[in-house]
């Protein structure tokens, strides 16, 4: 996938139970699509499918042929939690001090002042310029990893929950789940 100049293809995060720091979609009421995914997750559970290598294979192939610069929804639809290391890397990229970078480009997480989020401006990440990430080489960890289609060491059971959640806005994950539902023989109601 062309994560490149756009940066997106990466995105925003808040820490998850599986430790994967995936994106945190803006809150809202459950949609019909989310209800579909809830049904699919139940189906996987009742059919004792606890590993999802097939899903990752499908998703990696879709990711490979996706140009994220034509999408950048993850840079618009979510918020990114940043660590001190992320802020230091952004500061180096911008040639600014760490305190100034934190002050100008981050904001404390509402209700949890120990965590910091990248600021949003005009309903998108402050670093999104057109369809490009202006700090691509110094982008935060969650932006590098999104949409988490590599298996990795984290619990796959919790990963499927976050993948379903992120499929609400990420076409790579949406297409991958559609194909995986089909491969599993799951029929939506
Ligand atoms: S939402 Fe998904 S497809 Fe769109 S830019 Fe982000 S990773 Fe790529
Ligand atoms: S830093 Fe902002 S613009 Fe860059 S990839 Fe992350 S969310 Fe997108």
C-alpha cells in the first residue's frame, strides 16, 4: 500500500486492550455496519475461530494494492495518542524544541491528563496537508502501524474487535472483512 507521501494509511490511536495502539474513531451511535460486525464476531466465537491468519493474508493483499493518498480517512476520522518518544521524533522532524512541539501540536486527552493527543484542525489531524502527511518521516508510531493488518504478537481475539471498529472508516479493513466473512461462510442477516 502506498502509505507514503500521504502519511495516511496510518493514523490515530488510543491504547487498546490488545496493546496495538490502533485508531480511535470519534464516538457515535452504533451504526448498522457495526451491528453487522458484532454479528460476525459472535459467529467467529460460536464457531471457535480464534485465529485469523486468513484475514491478515486477505488484508495484506488489499493493503498492497491500495493507494492511501486517495483516501486519508484515518487522518480525518480519528485522533492519535502520542507518546513522549513520538513527540520527541516530531520535534526533531520540525526542528523545534520538545516543549514547543507539545504546546503547539498536542492537547491532553480529555479526562486523562497523563495522555497526549495530536491536535485536530478543520476536522483532520493538524499535520495533514491536502492528502499528505507533512511530518511523514517523523509520524507517530500509531500512524506507522495502522491499519494493523500484520498478525503480530498481540491477542488475535481482541484484534478482531478493533479491526471491526476501524473498518467503519478504513476501506482496506472493510474490504478485508467482507472477503473474510465470505471465506468463513458467514451470511449477514
Ligand atoms: S483509512 Fe485505511 S485506506 Fe484510508 S488512508 Fe487510512 S489506512 Fe489507508
Ligand atoms: S501525523 Fe497526522 S497526518 Fe500524519 S499520518 Fe498521522 S494522522 Fe495522518
